[in-house]
C-alpha cells in the first residue's frame, strides 16, 4: 500500500491496535459456553466467534449467534450502569452485560498494545498523517487507557458514540465515514485498517482509498475476498521499507507465499507492502 495522497488512517481497535480481541474471544466463549450448555444446544466454538460475532456491535453479534442455534430472545432494556442485576436477565441485553462483565475482569489483568501497531502509529505521527479509532466496542476508551494510548487519539468513534448518534454499525461503513468526517478528511483520502470480516466489509463499502486487512485469525484469503486490498500480519509491515509479511489478491490468486514471494509465477519477496489488485478489478 502506498501512502501517497493518504491523509488519515482509520483503525479498528481490538485485534488491530491491541490484542483485546483475544480477551473478547475468551469472554464470549465463557458466556456462551455456559449459556448453551444450560439449553442443551450445540456447544460454542471459536469458529462461531469469527462467523457470527467478530467486529459487530454487541447486541447484533448476540442475535446472530443465537439465531445460528435456533434461539431467540427479547431485546431487553438498556443496561444501566448501577444495575447489579442486569446480567441476570434472559434477554439480549442481559447476555451482553454478562459478556461485558467477564471482559472487564479480563481487561483488569492488563493489556499491552501490539509493538508493531505502536511503531506504525509513531510513523503516522512523524509523517503528519492523522489517525482515529473506529470500534464497535463500547469499551474502546477503557482499552486505550489501559494500554496507555488514550492520548494518541483525539477522535474515537466507538459503540458508545454510535449508540448516542444513532450510527449504523459494521458491516455498514457509517462509523468509518463518521470518523473521517470528524477528522475533516474525505473518505477517498483515508485508509481503513481492520482485522474483522465485518469491518473489512464496512471499509470496502465506504469509498475509501484502501482497505487493509490484518490477519489475526480470520484468514488472509477470507479478508481479501471480503474487500481488503492487502493483508498484513502486523501493522509494522505498513511502514515503508520495513513491510515483509503481506498477502495481496495476486498472492491469493497465484499461491504465492507472502513471506518469501515463492510460488507460481514469482521469484522475489515483498520488500514493501504492495497493492496489486484494485477494488474495481475484483468487482
């Protein structure tokens, strides 16, 4: 990916800047494993997380996951901060609160940002490229604070902002478009960086300059297929002259090994992140 003409980078948080996606996965696993066991349905798996939950607003992920097991629940009332019994309700909101309490317990154990992500944020700052966080999570500020990165971002569009402003969540592009608007940068001069399928879909639908997929488990080919222009395994790979582990559409089509550049029709490795196939070519 070439940064020429790029004025802003719009980054997802969990799984892109911080490894909190792992804590979210653990929290969802603990909550749904117990819930499904009580109801005698097919057990929950990590594959369910990527298929039904990852990147979506909390309530939408719960509804999708329940539907996959043939279950439905009433939405329930919005949880109040001081409601100690909210997690007991057999509603979508109640399950969401159960999951959130588990997540906050895990977050209290501590979190550190990915070193490569911090290095990329440093590079963006040093080169005058703006950045903001666009996350479906309602805990984005707490996560950034725990990771010592809160002061890096003047603009944060998270689940709290989306709910307050009535903004549609991922896979629709609205939260990313709102982030660009708050930065004062047109979408065509912004890059979206995402690790979730729903987030990549949101970026692809928003008319942004590029969509970068970060493969933390979803799979490079899947991210490319859903609209990513390039896939990296670490944000440090986006820093010019240092990126190495990348996958592009061309790699997926030819079977190239992204680490070595070996494969049918290739003979050299990637010294920098490349963007060899455009959205238009894939359409």
